[in-house]
C-alpha cells in the first residue's frame, strides 16, 4: 500500500510535465504544417492577388480550410488592411498580431513568423508569411490553426496517464498483498516450527535463512513468557513440593542446586542414648529445608554437632533426612578460633546488631574481619569443589556469607548465584558504621539475584549501594550494574511449609495435655512466645506487657500465663549472657510479684524444643505473642497460624516484623509501647470466638497460599529467566566476535 500511494503521488507530480511536453510536441507539429501550407499557397496567390481575383482566392482558401486543423485564412495588403478571408477568420485577430490580445510571437525568419494567440474563443496558432513578387511586397498570408483539438488530446493524454498509474498502483498493491500473504504464511509456518519443541516445521524444511539467527532467541522468548505466566499463577494450591520439583525439572533441567548456609539442617550430637539427630531452632532451616527436600541437591553448612564428624563419609558428606534421605549435607569444619572470629565475632557482634538496629552497639574488630574473609573463602572453595558443572545454581543463605558470592563468581563465572538475606537491611547511614562496607557490598553484587523480605529492605540496599559504590542503578527495574555485571534485587517474602496435621493430636487434646503438664486448670488462659534467646526478639518487652496487663486488669491474675520458649543462642557472647540474665531476672521478679500457690504468670523455658513439641504449644495457646524489635520476617507468627486448624487463637504481632506487612488481621503493636501491647494482650484473651475465626481464617488462607514453595519457586523462576538471558547474551556476543567471511 505505501508503494501504491507513492505511485499516486508520482502520477500527480508527473501529469503537469506530461501535459507540457505534449503541448510542445503538437505546437512543433503545427509550426511545420503551417510552414508547408504557406509555401504551398504562395504560388497560386502570386497569380491571383495581382489580378485581384477574389473568387479564385476565396475558393483557394475554402479548399484549404477543409483540413480540420486549419481554422481560418486571411490575406492583408501591405498597409495592413484585410482584403480576403474565410468566414471563420476571427474579427479580433485582424492583420496585426501585435494588436491581438495576449500574443506570443515566435520569429522564423524575415518573411515568416508564428505565434500562439489567446482570443476570446480560445487559443489559436497564427502563421504570417510575406507574399513577395520580386522585391515588391504584395501583402501577407495569415494562417490560423485551431488549438482546441490539441487541448482535447492533452486532456485525454493526461487522463490516460492517470489511469495508467492508477492501474499500476492497483496491480502493484495486489501483487504486494499476495506476496506478503505468501511470505506471512511462510514466516508463520517457520516460526511455528521453530517454537514447537517436539517437531520440526511441518513442511520438513529448515527455517528460512533470514530467520535462522532468531531461532534460539524466539524459543528463549517463548520459554521466558511461559515462565512469567507460570510465575504469575496465583493458584495457591499448585505451590507444593511436587510443583517445585516439576519446576526445577522443566526450568532448570540438568542444573544442579547447591545451598550454602552457616547453620546445618540436621545436627548429630552425643546424648545419653548415643548419637541423636536434632533440628536447630532457626527460621532459615524452617524455610529452606523443605525446599531442599523437594529439589534435592547438596547443602553445604558448618558442622558444629559433637558427633557430626562421626557420621560423615570420607568426603564429609551425609545423606539427610536420616529416616528418608532426600539430599546431601556437606559439612565444613571450622576451628574454635575461626568460629569465634567469623561467626560470634564479625557476623553476630557486628553485622547482626548493625542490621537489626536493636539498640545494641555493633562491635567490629580487624581480627574478626580476617576470620570472616577466611571462612567465606573456605565455603566458596567447598561450593566450587561440590559443583559438577561450570554453571550451577547456588543458593546462599544469610549474612554469614556476604563475601562468598563474589568469591564463587571469580571461580565459576557462569554460575547463577542467588542470595537471600534473612535479616533486615538498614538505612545507608546505619550501614556506614561498618568499616568494611565497600567490601561487603562488592561481595553481595557478585550475586545474580539478591533477595530480601520486603520492598523496604530492597530500597535500603539500593540506597546503600548508591551511597558507597560507583554503580549504575535502575530503580524501576531494581537492578544494579557493577563491574560489567548485573545484579537483580527483589523482595521475596519468606514463609513456611504448610504442615500436615493429620497425625497431630487435636486442639482439645493439646490444650488439656499442655495445661496438665504445666499444672494449670483446663480453663486457664495461655499465651505462647517462641524465640531464640536474642535481644532483637523483644522478650523483655513482652514480659513487661504481661506485667502491665495484670496491673491494669487484676481480674486476670491467676487466670493467665505466658509460656516463653527461648532456645539458647550464641551463649558464648557477653551480650547474650547478659541478656539471658536480664530475662531470667525479669521473669523471676514478675513471678514473685503476682504468684500465688503454684500459679506463675511467666513460665520461662530456656531450652531447645523439637518442632512437634512447639506445635503442641501453638495449638494449646489462646494467644501467640510476637514482639520483635526488628525482624526480617518472623516465621513464628506463620507457624502459629498454620497450626490452628480450629481457626481459634489470636496473634499479637510487632509492627517491626516483615510478617506485619502481610498478616493484617493480627493485632499489630509497637513493642516499645508497653501499655499498647498490654491492651492488645487483654483484647486477645477476651476476643469473641466469632472474631477470632474471621481473623484466623483470613490469615490461614494467606499463609497457605504464600507458602515456602512459592517463595522458593519465585526465586528459582527468576533465576531460570536470568540464566536464559545470560546464555542468549553470551551466544550473541560470541557470534558478534566471529570474523566476517570475505566473499570473492
């Protein structure tokens, strides 16, 4: 169609030129005919004019004008008087061409002149030739040719030209449409064949040469679209271990998955009955272990159990879980000095308080930093050793390994490295306290994908990088370009695996059993807190809220108790030892104040509890209290919700947890505001059953839908997309670097 339009415009511009050329041709023809006719009439006129034979002259003129083109003839004497003329001779013309209106003369010689004269009745072609006898002038012969037929022919020519171009435009358009249709069908057939995974094009022929370079890219784009569509699939029931396995098989087919964390998912320890297997109290283990069961692979972790070295093979590997092995646990051994400097020192006296902003001063020592670098390198070497390909998928967990991604990237540049930062990320000013802030940021930018709990933590990280490193940041795309490498920064709210409660005791049995064990009446109101013994968890503020509630509502004294399960953590650190002393002292003071008989408002259990035992307490409690002062997500809140299949119980949740941005039906509190927390506790234990059900039903649906498999699936889908993009980019770069072949 554009070609047809161009032809139309061309015809519109060409027509005036054709018109002008046609007019010139016809005028030139008339000039020649007039000259010939003048010459032919000269001889008889030389005979008739001297004799003044008007009759013969009129007959001569009448015979001559029978030519359709010759319009009129006249003869003028030397004085300019019109002596003879035909009936058609224009009166306005007379004998003088200069006197005719709008005369355009064209001299042919002394005795002959020709011109176009515009008269009222139209334009005429006038030829004047002198009639001489010897040297004497007898007059001049005037021949008048009609230009009307020329104009008619010019108009016809113009019409034919326009019709010709119109016809050409139509024909070309039809041909173009036909060719485009055939070409489109060919392209569609070729593209369908390219994108069809299991078969070549139906024609059996290879793809056209012009789209051969696009074959892999087209397939990649289609695959990426399918992944995006599947990633946006909000059908929650589909996010199961089976779907995660299917996703790994489909999107990361043939790719090995390696997990790196400090804490191991299973600890072998010597006990009274021999070697026992325990699972540590850790939100990280709670989240990642079900993922590893689903996707297999190798988990690399610090072997800290007293019997860990006795249970591994010669390659420091052991298959776990013990009863139903699903993946490999590779243990890395650390000396006491390394553990003290890397784990207790830099990680937990430095980074942990720095990121949590929990009013505990971070401590940074050069010796601790040296151990942190050394241990990160040790684990990076273990990753390289366990990798059987040059492009594994490496899942790095938490703040203990901020340097590891860059170290692995240097040895395995094709690896897809995903890191999830399980704790909050502070604002740039707070992070600036760290003396090795640039080194940590550079290490983290070795990741392909870096995940945080919330968009707020992502924003803090981007602003921190912008403050301390020279990078290119695309805030809309949430990407950071550093050293020619791209890191995607995304929020991935972590969750839990939805539990199977079919073999668990009923809620009624749990309520009765737990209360009997604690020596409490069956109607006693029970609160539950489950945390590591850590100053960021708000345990002291929680106890103070219980104390304030009993002050404000004395009718609850003797009727309400808080069971605080506090698993010991980092007990070798002075700050944690002091914190444990404060917790024990506060619990003792509150109990002394309100106790009567066997009743105690605070039941403190500073010991490790297995997951099954914790679930019993969840199901037995009336309220779960989570008062973290600053937390990445806090999975205790989600575990409590998942355990309550009776849709009873109330969650009191700190506004400073990542979970507070999801679990909006909980009673959200500021843990620093003791009276607000006390009021929320009172409201929780007196909340009508119907309101409890409405709140719990909504939160259970959300936790069920957004489970840990969805969390892992989203990260792995994004990783698969980035892997394909990197491979396509590498392929394009390799092709672009190939030398061009000379064609001779």
